């Protein structure tokens, strides 16, 4: 038996009409994405706001970080070490929106609940196909941990089309997330050309010694660049010099243990860059922490490869004193003489 679309019956919209609506929103959104595709490095929030405003998006909140256009909303999200804007295209409701008494039996109610997810997945397929963008590369950032999603690319920006539900009592949303962090290897090569040879690494032996599997972007860096200092500012430790993870600091009145850390790099001003192993079994989701004596720790919502790119390009601004050499722009943006490896 074909599933009954109870939501469609209530709203009066046919599946074809819904698909046409998703496609029309994708067309309008593509004009904004094309503007972002022109940006080689992550911009400041006011630049993102100006792009949205110039594209006809009006303010959606008094703080200037929310925008609205033709039934869609957009939010500029604060990301340390990058840039991100999230677009909400549609709301498919949640099971708590359905009144069980409106259905003939359990099967009809379950079909209506399932249909919400099917409609959301169909929306993901419609929007991703309509955008017509190439797929994202393997090392591109992926801000959506769970849910049905399609990962695309627009220049140096990762475009994630996803059906997102933060909790079972919250609605299922059709979102398009635009995050800086596609073709990171290509941008790094512009800033610091890699050596011509590939450095072999026995990753099984490394994982056995450290008792963890390391992130894919670090493995790529180690094989492509080997040992060295990037741009005179960030020195990445080779696999042979990595030590087993350290216990996380105790926090709170109950002195609970935090996630373990694993030092991976140092900076020219004496800061230590470490992975925060949370969750330990998903290394590609590890964020970074900068620790420097006399300064509060800096949490960076980025992987090591993205951190290198935004730091060497001058796009990253850490919360530190003006004397910090690590955060200053590179002497020659995009020039091949800015680094040594």
C-alpha cells in the first residue's frame, strides 16, 4: 500500500506543488551561493550580511544576523576559524504536531509520521538536484552530523542540503548550510606549495601506538607536506612525534573529567594547538584548542587543515593581543613565498 500523505491532505498541497516550491527556493538561493563562490577566504560577518542584503534578503531579527526572503530564513552563525550561514527552506512539522484522533488507526498514524520524513528527504533531493553544484571533496567541512544530507561545493564553500531535526519534539527542517571549507588542499597549495613527492606513513602503526585513529585532514597533511613549518607561523608535528592523548582538565564543582586532548602543532608565538577528542570515535569531528601561557584557551571550531588555511590567509582572528604574530595576515596573500615546508 502506498503511504498516505496526511500532511499534504491537511495543507492542501500536492507533492508536485511542494517540489515546485522547493525548486523555486533553490533557484533563488543559488543566486546567493554564486556570490559566496567568488570568495576565496572566509569573510567577516558584515560582508555576509551585505551579500544577503544585496540579494534582496530583509532583516529577520534586531541584531542583524537573521534574514528572510520569500518564505526562507537565513542566520549567520558564529564560527571560530571560518564562516557559516544557514538557510531554512521548509518546515515539515514533527510527530507531536499530529493529532492521533484524526487518523483511522495506528497504521494510518504511523504512515503520516513516516511521511514527514519522506517529504523532507524528497525536499533534500529536489533542492540538491536543482542547485546543480558539483559534489564536495572528501576533506570539505561537514557541519551536519546526522540526518539525510547531500554535500555539494561552490568554490571554496561547502554546501550541505539536509533534513535536520534537533530533537523529536522539534520540527523537521529542510536546510541549506553554507560553510567555508571546500577545496582546502587547493587553497593551502596556493599559500604554501607542497613538495613534489608523497611521504608514506604506516597509519596502522601510528593508530596502534596512539590508540586512536587520526583525522583524515591530518593524514593528508602528513603525507603531502611532511614535517615543517607553514608560513613561518604554524609547525605541525609529524606522526612520529605525536604523543598519546592527555587527560582532559577537571572542571566544575564536581571536578568532572573533560575530553582528552592530543597536541598536534605549535605556533610561532608559543601557543600549543591540540585536538579535543570529542567524540573520540569520530576523529574528523575533533575541534582544536589553542593554549598559551598567560592567556585563556581558545576553542576553534575547525579541523587542522582549515585552521592552517584561514591562519595563513589572514582570515582567522583569534581573541588575543595585537602582538600575536600567528593571527596577522600573511605578507603576500595567495603568494607562493609565504611559507616553508
